[in-house]
C-alpha cells in the first residue's frame, strides 16, 4: 500500500511543472489524481502516462480564475472518483514584471486573478467535499518571493499574490481545523520548470535591484531544485505523516532564500 492509497487528489496546474511532478508522486503512492489545467495536450499526455503506469487519472479543462470552471472541475472529479481528500492549489503565473508606474491595471489583475483568486476559488468549491469526507489536506503553492525574498525587480503583482496565499493558508488552517482539514503552503525557490519562459519582463533594469553572490550560492544544490523536490514536500503534507501540521509555509529552496 502506498502512502495515499484510497485518496483522491485534485491538482490545479497539474499538466506541467510542479503540478505534474506532484501528480506523478501522488499516483506512485496510490492516489487517484485529477489534473485541472488549461493545457489539454500536456494534460491528456500526462493522464495517459499515469494510466499506463497503473494509476487512475483524469484530465479536466479548468481556468482557475473562472468560478464556474473551477466548480465544474471539482464536481467532475467527485463524480468520477466518488470523493475528494487532497486539494493542491498549484496553478499560477509569474505574469508581467515591470516598474510599478508602468505595470498596467489589467496586468496586475490577471496575475492576482490566477494566483490569488484562483486559490480562493479552488478551496471555496473543494471544502464542502473535504468536510463530507471527514477531513483532508489543502496545499497551496506560494513562493519564496513575497514571503522571504523581495529582490525580483518588478515582481510586485506576483510577490503580492504569493504573500496573500500564505496569509490565506493560515486563516483557512484555523477556520477548518475543527473539520479535520489541514491547510499549508509550500514556498519553492528556483525550481526547473518552464514558468520563467512565460514571464514578461519590461523595464526591470531601470529599477536597480541586483543581488549577486560572487562565489556562488552555498545553499543545497546551489539553491536549484526539480519538481520532484516540491512533490516530496507535498507528499508529506498530504499524507498522514503531516497529520498534525497545519498553517505553515514550507520553504523548498535548499536554504537559498536565507541569503537575501
């Protein structure tokens, strides 16, 4: 038996990066996994990969910034698997990084709508099912940015959304503790995914924030990690090993953010 045998996990942003790495890890430990994402090709490919490995997996098209889309994705998960035990609110974007007087209101809104509103919507629609199951684990992907480091020039919208996610996790941890529902945030540092390729940086050189370690980073693995490193942290929080852990932010960065 795996650590998550008999459990159902709903993962937003599950088609790639940290979400995909966590889906694979959860499936290895026996979970049935719902991949909620806006990338059908990647999501269906991962679903097929997990199914071929003997896991039960489902891909659902889901825009986390849209309430109806999130509600339908969660309802489809419960309809397919009969229950919900683990919620990984992982979907997010870096968005636009630009000087605050150049960052446009619609750019700010898009980042906050996906990262922070998306987290709220995921938890909002999942909680009734977690209560019905008698408890569960909510995990939120935040970041070292906005919580431990503030040295990414122009990332005001991103960092604000990530700080907000940690505050949200702490509020929810207390609100839902009586229902045996735990809520925690993972805060990755530099993880090798394709999210950086989707970041638009505009005029950030004018801000003048620069952090340079002349002899390199003394952190574990130079502060660089892989999706599986975050996935293993999520496995701890999702499984019975984390049964008395709630309301924390868990930094997964090899200690690199201690330097800034």
